[in-house]
């Protein structure tokens, strides 16, 4: 929507306007976008572990003891998405909850319709800006669940403990496999020479145009 003035008044913006198309295919992504939208306030274990099955298994296999904690967070993450939908329907409170409830729904609808005018698919990073809203919504959901179901506190406590082990394992793996300290000498050289190309090239340089 912020691009509308540019679209109307700028004569030559061909490189940008090509990104705006009517994408009717997005109609089938309603559930996908909703799941990814709500998962911002959940445990996105697959996304955190890596972009492919092999990458995810590599993290788990490097510290096999973290498997039960990862599985718990994975399952609880799915449960949270269902719980957010359940509370939306079941919670009949008024005042602040009602405002947060429909604001959260409205932002989802806006996000969903936005993809009808984009060549980009609904990857989570393309609408991560809505993360705070989903988080605020989740707080209201947890408050209601804690009030209605005493065992919900145990679920949350177990998730918290699992996170301590899960993220410790992930940090250890990243330190040994992805951290810049693994190749610190090259990083220091790039800084001293003020030459970022020592570490890598920008995509625009590879493609010979902007991105």
C-alpha cells in the first residue's frame, strides 16, 4: 500500500513495478500464511535448525542428547498454533482482548491479500514485521489458558526447560560450524584491509545489477 503513490506518480519505475502482479495463485496459501503467521509466537524448530532436512539432521546428530527436547518443542509448537485458534473462538472476554483479537485477525487478512499483488511467495521472512502483533496476541491467549487449564503451566515450564537445552545445543553447533571465529584470521584480514570481498561478494556484484 505504501507503493501506491509511487505507482501513480512516478513515470519510470519499471524495475520495481515488475514485482507487482495480480497473483491469483495466492488463494491456495490461506492456511499456509495463517500457520506461518501464528508460528511467529510458537517454536519454529524446523526453521531454526536449518533450511533442509540434511541441515536439520546435522544439528541434531552433532548433539544427539538434544533429540527429546527438540521433539517436545516441535510438538508443542504445533499445539500452540492450534491453541491460538482455539482461544480465538472460545474466549468470550471483552475490552482489551476483543481489540487485540480482531486487530490480529485484521493484520492476517491484510497480509493474506497483500500476496495477491506480489511475485514473492509467502515465506515467513517476507512478513516478519507482524511478529510483535502475534506475540501480543499470544500473551492474551496464554493468560486465558493458564486461567482455564492448570496443566498449561506445566506445558510452558517444560518448554522453557527444553529451550535451555535446545538452544545450548544449537549454539555449540553454530560455534563449531558457522561462527566467524571458525575462520577468525580471514575476518581480521578483511577488517584490517577494509575489503569485504575477502569474505564474500554482494549479490548485486554477481548479478551485475541491483536486487
